[in-house]
């Protein structure tokens, strides 16, 4: 054992822990900024409801499915309503965090790209939240939709007039859908085989859940997907592919080698000797 290399292992571990702590602090800071920015624009209820009614009419103009008609059959199955509320409340942030942690450990280059993708999407969404305050369908009387969280539970939000922890008038775009789609894109790029298409089940389920619970319109999810596509086009591509790379396999020392015999000399020519350019074969 080379004793000169012994101090290197603790140093590497300490450096890795410092990098992980910096990344964790950066992600936490981005989340705090996101929450603070959302709360800062939470006092435009009448404008948000008017915008919600306008979005509702635009969707009907383009013949998008009626959210209330989509929600109605689910309300007759209380278990489905509880599952939808639970998915909305408990899957969004943990799924994103687990994806980032796994990418940080296994695919550092793709992790950086995914973190930037999420940051860019969130920044664009916050700009829209300020420019276009939008009440969700559950707070827009014209839609006739039920607030499943407050009626059946578990509930994420309290009454909008007294809720000081979130901006409930920031429905467009849906960051639930946008982040779920970003997670699916990131995991799709680092996995192989046909089963990787199953990652798309997460954003699809999220879209159905946010509409069923009355938290978003269809257009909220569509706008989130468009913004994510723009962010992905603007971001520089990662230097390496998402698949893990492995060092080239080396033959162990002493691997049997067999040199090809030189062809016998033709009559009238001197014998030919094997040299370094002859083909070497291994059994």
C-alpha cells in the first residue's frame, strides 16, 4: 500500500461533502426565493378571477375538454379523490428532490443541466405569475369546479384571503406539471431501453391530478410544457451523454499472446522473419 495516498481519501470525502452542501444550499435558496416571489404577488384576487374566467372561455373556444366534466366522474369515487389530493400534496417536491439527488450522485454533468433547466423554468414561471395573476378553477365560480382539497383532504392550501404561505393566484403556468416534465426529461436522457418511456407517466399523472383537484386548467400545463421546451433549447447541451461511462477494459498482465507465423519463403527468395508489424491474436 502506498502510504502517501492515505491522506487523499479523507480530503476527497471532505471536498465531496462541501460540494454537496453547496448544492443543497443553492437549491434551498432557490426554493426560498421562489416561495417569497409567489407570496409577493398574492394580493390581486379580483384580477386573477377575471383572468381565470377569460382562460375558461378561451379553452372552450379551442374545444379543450371541460375541466368540470372531467372532474365530475372522479367525485363519485372518494378514494380516487383522496389519491389525487395526496399525489398533488406529497409527490411534487419529493419526486423532484429525489431526482436531483440521484443525478448528483450518478450523473453529475446531467445534474447540472437539470438544475439549470429547473431554475430557468421556475424563473420564467415567476415572471408569468407577476404579469398574469390567475385564479385556479376551484376559485373561479364560472367553472363550477369543486375544491377537492378543502372538501375531502388532504388540503395543501387554506382560505386564499388568510393564506400567508402561498400565492393561490399563480395558476399559470403549472409548476407541478413543469417540474414533473423536467424530471421525466432528465431521467429519460440517462436511462436506456423501452422502459424509460415510463418516466412520462409522472407528468401525465400530474396533469390529470392538477385538473381533477381543480388546481389548474389544461392551458396551465400546456404553457408549462412550452416554457420548458424553450428553456431546453436555450440551455447549452451537456458535454457528455447521460449514460454512465466505464473505463476501457484492459487485459491483465501476462495475457497469453500468440504471434502469427511468417509465411514460408517462396522458392528463390530469402526466408521472411516475423517482425513487430505482424498481427497478434489472442485465444
